[in-house]
C-alpha cells in the first residue's frame, strides 16, 4: 500500500568532483533498487546555483535533501553506506 | 582567489604565511571531519570552497580526459607553447614517428617545432618554410588559423596531409595546436571521381545515353549533350523546366510518363519507363528512362537523377516480332484443327494450339506437361501404326499423313487425321517438326454411313425379284441385278458387249425407242410394257417403269425396273376371257330387262288399240308406242356405243323436258301403287348432253326406285339450279366450281344398306336375282354422268327411302338461244331497283313497263352523266343497271368504269347490238377488261330481259 508514495529528493553537488559523482551514482542506484517509478531527483550544482544552496542551508556537498515523504532529512556524503542511508531515509519499513 | 593586481609588500608576507597555514589546517580538519565524503564547503552566502583533495582529483581528471581525447584523434597532434616549443604530442603523432622511423628523442617534446621547419627549409622544402611562417603568424595572433595540404609520399605509397594550426587562446599568444591529418583517401577518391566521371561521359556518349538531373524544388533540369540529341532539341531551346521536358513527349504517352514520374516522386515505386518523344520536326523516337529520387530528411523529394536512351530500333523489332507472334497465335488459336510444333526428335513439345483440347478432350497444359502421353490415348489397335509413322517422320524427310482413332476422357471415339511436316533451315538442317491434327470423325461417319447405305441399296437391288438395270444414254448396260441375270441368262462377262435393244424382242424395237427417247428427254415413263428376249431366246413379258437419272440438268442414265409378267399376263388373259363370257351373259339379261321396260308399254298399248279407243286416246297410245319403240331403238344403239365406249352426242337439253318425258313413260308403265310427282323451282338451266344417255340415266334410276318400292310409294322428280363455289369444289373431288343442274330422283322405298351403298356403282354388282339385272345399270349411269362432267350423290335412309342427286354442269348462258317460245314462266323480280339507262325514251319506257309488271322498281336515266348522278346518290338502293352502250355525253363504257370504281360489285347489264362475243371489238374488250361481262343483245324481248336480269340477281 505504501509503495505508491512518491519520494522527492534534492541532491546538492559541486561540479564534477569525485564525491559528488559518487553521490549521484549511489542515489540513482538506490532509487532504482528500492523506489522504482516512485522517486523524483533534482540535482543542483552549487557552483552554478549558489543561491539555492544558501536557501536550503547547505554547507557541504554532496548533501542529499529528502523533501518527501515527511520527515524531511538531510544526508551529507557520497551515500556509499547503503544500510545507513536506507535507515536514515526511512526506507526499511517500506522495503519490507 | 587572490586579486590580480595586489601589490605584494614585505610586511604582508608573514600574514600571508600565517593565513596559508590556517587555510591548510582548516582544509585538513574539514576533510577529517567529513571522512573524505565531502568535496566542498559553502559559506553563508552559498559560495563554495573546493577542498584540496577534490581539487587534486579534478585536475588529474581533466588532464586524463584531455589526453584521452587527443589520443583518440586520428590526426597527428602536437601542442606548442607560445615560442613554438612542443609541449605534448598525441598517440597518433608517436605512431607516425615510429612508423616513419623519425628518431627524435621523446618524440620532439621539449624541442622547438619551428626549428624543425627552419631546418627542413635548408633542405629546400618550400612547404616547410610556408608552414613555419603560418605557425608563427598564428602564435603571434596575426592569423586566426592556418591550414595547408601537402604531399608527403613515402617510398611505398602516395600520401597527402592537411596541416592545421589553431591558436590555444584567441587573444593572447598562448601557444597553438598543430594537427596533421592524413587526407590521402579523400585525395585519391576525388581524383577517382574525376576519372570515373570522364569514363562515364565517354560511355554515355558512345552509348547515346542521356543523363538528366532535376532539382525538383527549384524545377530546374540539367541535361547532358546526349539528352538534347535524344529529344531533338538545341540547348538554347530547352528552358530546363519540367514542362519543357514534358512538352517533348509524344502526346499519347505524355500523361502516362508524367504519372510514372509522380509515382516515383511520391515514393510508390522507382522510375522505370518507356515512352515516345516527338521531335520538333515530327520524328518519333522510343525512349527508355530510369531515374532515382533523392529525398530530404523529411522524405520530400528534392532531386531526381536519371538516364534516357533510344530504344527505337529495339521497339520496332519488338513490335514486328510481337505482331508476327500475334498473327501466328490468332491463326493457331482459331484453327479448328490442332496445330503442333515439336523438336526434331519429337520428344519436346514447343507448341500445341487450343484446338487440341476440343478434339482430344484433354487440356493443352497436360500435353505440355507430358508431351509423350498423347500416344496413350490412341486406340490400342492403332497405336503401333501411329508410332511407326511418327518415327518415320522424325527420321526420314518424308511427310506424315495418317488416320487413327483416339479415346476421349468421356470414352468417346474420335477419328483423327494427323499430318506432319519437317521444317528445315537454310542449311537443310531439321530444326523442328510441325503438324496438324484434324477431327475427321464426322467425315468418317458420313463415309461409313454412305458405304452402309450403298451396301443396303445394293443388297436391296441385288435381292429384288424385279429386273433392275441401269442403262447409259447410248444403250450400254451399266448395272443389272441378280434377278435380271437369272431371268435373261446373261453372265457378267456378256455385259460389256450388250446393248439394251439386244434384249428387246425385235417387234418391240420401235415402241421401245419411243419411250427410251422420252425418258432420255427427262420424262419418267411408267407402265411400260415390253418383251425381253433371253440369251436362250426365251420371250419374257415385262412391265415396269423407267426413270431418268439427271446430273447437272443432263440425263446420264436410265433406271429401269421391270417385272417379269409372263405368267401373270397368261393368267390375266384367261381371267378376262372368262369374265367376258360371264359379262355377255349378264349383259344379255340386263339388256333384256331394259328392253322389256320399253316393250312393256308397247305390249300393253297394242290390246288397247285393238279394243278401240277414243280418237284422242288413240292418238296418245300411238304416241306412247312410237316413243317406246324409238327409245328401244336408241337403247340398242346406245348399247352398241357403250360397248365401244364411244362418246355420245352433245346437244343443249332442257332437264325439265327430260323429266316430263320420263314421267310420261313412268306414269304409263309403273304400277298404280307408285305415285309420281315432279316439283320445279323456276326454269332449270339447260345442260349439254346426249338425250338418249340421260334418258337412260333417269330411266335406270326410276326402275331402281320402283324396285325399291315393291309395296308402292312416291317417286319424286325435281330439277334445280345450283352454282357450286370454290369451297364446295374443294370439298367434293368430282365437283368443279360453276353452275350445275341437279336432277333428283327420290323414292320412299326400302333404302340402300351400307354394304350395297359402297359397291353399287361397281360393274357387275347387282342385288337383283340372277337373270333380272345385269349389274351394269348403276355403273353405266355413273359412267354416263361422269362423261357429262357431272357426279352423283346418294342420300339414303333405311326404311324411309333414297334420293339420287345427279349433278350435271349447266350452261345458263345458252338458255336464251335454246328453247325459243318455251312456255316456261318468266322469273319474277322481288322489289329490286333497276336503273335503266338509254337515250331513247321508247326503249326506257318499254323496259319500265315490263320490269315493273314483273316485280321490279325502275329508275330511268337518259344519258351516262344522268345515270352516274342517280347512281352516286342512290347506290345502296340500286340493285342493277341496264345500260345502253352508245350514248351521248358519257357512253356505256365510261359509265361502267365510273360505277365499278364506286362499287366494284355493281351488277351491270350492257344492252348492245354489237356481238358481245367479238373480242376484237374495242368497246367489248374494254368492258371485259373492267369486269363487265354481262351483255343483252338488242333487240331483246321482255322474257329475255327478265331472264337476264334474274340471272344478274341469281347467278
């Protein structure tokens, strides 16, 4: 029943830096695996859009911003530790 | 990060060092805190600060990417600094150097590229000098770029390169990229294109192939020289527009060719077409055309390129061949005979016409599929013979002509006539076999039927008992049958020397020649009697018929069919002799009877004379005696004539008078129990006849009537006039149309039984006791009546009586000349209106008085015009016209013509003194021509007038 809930993400990166590229890859993989067809990812390059980073209170890249469903969460890093990331995003129950 | 134009002072050095220390420590600390997961940190304004590790990684990534791109490019690339020193070279450069054994340490990196060029210039390479100059101008920002093509041939192959020099940064001297691109292939290809283009032009020109190129969007057609020749146009006359091409097409092919172009443009199919073009001078050529369509990426046709060439010669050949083939096919298809073509050895079938299917009942396709199978359909008995004939055809030069039978799928047998011919070429080599198969079943059947029929007839003739012979016009015997040979004893060998007359008894020759000639003239002769003489001189009596056989209007032979009647004739003669004896006996008694009838009154009268009579009785008795004796004498005379068969005399007779005479005799001689009556309707017409013979007829009928009334009864005579019409004549064979007098003799006797009725007119037939009748009475009566052109009708009813009606042809027109002063009453009119026309009042008044006295109404006219006026107004009322011939104003002829025109049936009596039988008289001839045949000869008396008029109303 929960499987129809749409997950909305905003990922802040810095150009083509290695951690940012890794974060994009990890998030995409995670979404494909756990949230197929019910996720939306917006990627924001802080070099290009510094105003938006400031508005969302981002101080580091890469930072993942989960906008929905509630609660809103921010996760900093390359998102390589999948288990921790899924816990932090509240995807465990959903997967079960 | 550091401002460009910051004046760096010594005082600031320490502070800068401290800040760098801080920066490094800060960076290290942030990286420690974030575990290497973060590459930037942002300040409160969103400005990002790239952490050192991330900076390093980015830089090395960038370099690696650049190197990879450079190495991936096929061109030899070197990066020069602003002085021309080689900073780096790519993989292609290195490979090129290796391949060309250019032993420069480090592939020239660190050396100055310009030095290379300058050194090469010393070797005389103007290209190198040019290159060096180009590079310098780019490095000095004098030129935006520089490029040149140059050959660089190795010992083994030709090579060309394209050198490009591109500045690294546009505005400041910051080095340049040198690239050598191998363009050998492109170079070669372009020279090949030129070459092939030349070859193509040569080919198209020599093959008269025109090439066209049509820019569809711009509607511009480019033609090569050949195209102009093909269309008979000069270059300056062709606008290059599509319409100009289309105008050159033959009008009949134009719309089709355009449709094909349109279809090609639409992409439905490629353009392959044949059409005719019409030159401005009217010459027509056949063109074959092909075209390819080029399309833009949206699929719209942009361009069409194609070729045209002249196929006029081929076309004409094709159409001639096609026509020839078509003619052959039509001929073969319409032949009722099957036509075939085979290989010289007969194994292969090249062609079989459709008639095969009709004749053999098997499809032509099956024949093609199995060319040898036809032999299986031949009737087994004929198969070997056919196979032999066909083998001979395939081996020898002889032609084939054979007839055989086949079995159709439905089991029907067909007769086939097969003819075969060999076809040889000019060198007399057998190239194929051809043949025709004809269905001759019907002919065969007809021939069979004819043979059968001939056999049947020959059989019939041969076995006939009659003597049958065919005699040629010259008398030669063409055919004689078995019975003939048997009767005449001649053998087949004797025939050629025999003539027909040789067979005839010499005393018959004259007679034979007579009928032989008649038959030769074309008239069949029947009832020929003749006498043959056999080989053994035996006399043979024959009778038969001879009929001429006519071919093309000429008698070629005579068919004679005779029967041997030698025996029959003998028997007949004996029979006749016996009959004659019998007949004489019978005749004697019959004559005796008739004579007794005559003698009886005489015998009865004689005693009366003896007793003495009153003078008037005496006279009457003498008259009776005289009359009877006279009749008796006449009867004897008539008997003699009857025996001889001589025709009696013909005089005009009044039937009434005949009856009166008979009544006189009958009343005097018949028993009183027989009452005699006579009734008449006016005067009977006269007849032409023999009074004695007619007397005999009536007397005979009276005697028979008397005999039919042994207990007495009434005998009635009656004469009446009758006109038999065509309808009656058609129904009674003996009767002819025309006027007749019927004399009826009726009795109230026993009637005639049926069996007797049928036979009573036969000679020698009698119902009377032997010795009383001759049996010749009624047959004589009939003979006499027939000889007068009349006939007899009998009406009989058993127990009630019989009436014989004797019909004798009458001659009413002779009545006027006949019995002058005959006191017979004049016929009365019945109120009919008669128009009398005469210019003499005496005559009209005389006519009026006598006609009115006798029951007619009379109108008078004194000339033709007046008569016509009266007739025109009262035609319906006027029953007849009596007109004078000679009158003023309008004479009789004119009057008759006018009246006949108004009423063709009008009754007109012409009164004239002219002899009406004189056909040479003009007026008589004219009158007869217009149908006026009734004449009244002037002068006429009242009776004549009334009779003639009565005859008009009662013809």
